[in-house]
C-alpha cells in the first residue's frame, strides 16, 4: 500500500474510532447521572476532547476528498451500547473502560506515527494533535481505579479485544 493510501485508511479508521469514543462517553454520561455522578463533569470534558479529535480527522478526510470509513456507524452504535452498559455498572466500570480503550488506542497511534513519519506529514500532524489528550484520559481514568477493581479485571480483556477488532475491521472495510 502506498504512503498516501495507508495514510487515507488510517485517517478514516481514526475518524470512525473517535466517533465511537464520542458515543462511549455519551452513553456513560447518560448512565453516570444515576450511578457515578462525580464522574459526569470529567466524562463531559473527555467527550469534548473526542469531538474535537473527530473533527480533526473529518477535516483531514475532507481535505483528501475521502468519505468516512464504512465502520463509522458500527463504531457509533457499539460505542454507545458499551458506554450505557459500563455507565450503569458504575464508576469503576467507567474508569476501567476508558483505561482499556485508551491503552489500545495509544498503542495504535504510536504505531501509526512510526509508519507514517516521513511518508504522510498531514496524517502525522492530525494524529500528533490528539495524542496528549488521549494520554490524559488514560492517566486520569487510571487514577480512579482502586487496586483489585473487579471491573478492570473483567472489562479490560473484553474492551481491549473489542477495540482491536473494530480497528482491524475498519482497516479492511
């Protein structure tokens, strides 16, 4: 795959992933109003970051004349369902979900930067512009997890595998 082709595909998948993240936080915000009120303000802040990230990738797709990824709606629907379920499970599940998602996302972003550096400067710029906020989400959510958190043990493998699967699928659609 040529540099611009892989850059196009990565930008499309990242745009869909950011849409999924917006929807995860939307579902969690709805549910957390009942189960984890103390997290609502932070979740709203995180969603704002993810909305900006989605806009960054959308602007890059428009600049390239590319449509959104075929997995966009799947990411949105799946994200919202995941957000609702984990939001209703409470603060520990919300934090564990964010940590698991961000761990996968950050690893992929670092790999993308490595692959695209020197090949697709616009994609590198778009990706680089969001990394620090994604790290912040991971760090702040990690701070909410208490040692022995059952939700971290239960949700991490499921959420991580689901996130990997959606990325894998998005790269192939």
